[in-house]
C-alpha cells in the first residue's frame, strides 16, 4: 500500500481525524436532501427507512478511506461510489422549488456532486470550529484547498469549483438564498422516516441533535424541527464544554482509529 493521499501534517488530516468531526454528518445529509433532485434520488433509489444509519455510515467510511488511505485505495473507493451512482437517475414526479415535473436527476451530475461535497466541507469546518478548536482563516483555506483534490477526483470540472473557501461560502449562501434549495415533501418524508418513533429512529435523532441545531435556520424550519432559545443555549454550552475538554486531552484519545493506524503505517514506511 502506498502513502496516504493527504499528509498527516495537513490541516485536512488534522480536522478529519477528530471523532467530533463526525457530528457534521447529519447536518450535511439534511442539507443535501434539501436539494429536491438529491431528495428524489435518495427516496427512489435507497432503503433509508429500513437502514437508517447506512448513508451516514457509508459517507463516513468513504471520507475516512479517501482522507487516510493511499491514493490508489482512495481512487478505488471513488470509482465504487461513481458506479453505484450510475444506477441513481430518474425524473421529478412533481414540482419542487424551481424544478418542474419531469426534471431529470442523476447522482453523477457534477452540480449535484458539488453541492454534496460543499455541504460536507462546510459542515465539517463548522463542527470543528464549534466543538474542537477555532481554526484561523488560513487554516480554513488550507483545508479547503485539500478538499479540492477530492472534488477533482470526483470529476467535478475545475471551472465549476469555487477556488477559495470564501468563494465556497458565497456559493453555499447563493444556493440557500435561491429556490434551488428547498425542503419539499419528499425531503420531509425522508427525515420523518429516519427519525421515526422507534429505537433506531430515536437514537439517530438524539445523535443528530447537534447537526440539526447547526442547520441554517430556514432549512431547520422547513424540515419542521422544533427549536428554541433554550435549545440554542444548550448547543452553545455543549460546544463550549467540548472545546475546553478537548484542549486537555491527548489527540490519540480523540482521533479516528483509522487515522491513527494510517499515520503509524506511514511512519513505518518512511523509516523502513
């Protein structure tokens, strides 16, 4: 196995290795299905109501493989994702935001992939800043530059990709201010099924509470999630306690085991 795609000394590795960064998953997934074309693909081509944790698990495992695995392994994972996505295509059955009935969707559409990857990047940095340690603007940019490597490996045209993190935030804001991102009935049905009153649904809801709290307020309202000042204060206290606690803990206790093993393997290969 060759060296990892990203250096263990990079901001990308440092941020993604944190176990707390996994809290970004629910926010990113909910933002993704707020795009009607993505919601349609999820609703019609997955069994989310039977396997509630599957999408979060696959996303987290793929992210770990790409961040901490070798370039060859990362490319194999990306090819596997693209092959699965080849089966995910169809057309909207009814109007959704700016998209009329019959609008085609395809999981390998570069515009949809850009939205997905942008929500992951934005959510990960937001969670890291809130619950681990606040990054500088330069660190945000370094993290984002590394994320562009992933975007290009997913065959998103370079001309379509925002060149800086500031540009990425502007892109996200433009999307959120437009009717392209709107929580329709399909997205709400997916959320209701994920968080249904069952043991799994209840566990997933509580595990997603932080991600829900960090959602853009409009999306949280459109999904129908109840939120209050009391919950907002709870979220702020959780973030403050997490940052203070993390500052006193050794990194190995807060790191993904996959990242730790990959780092050890890289050290052994470099000294071998």
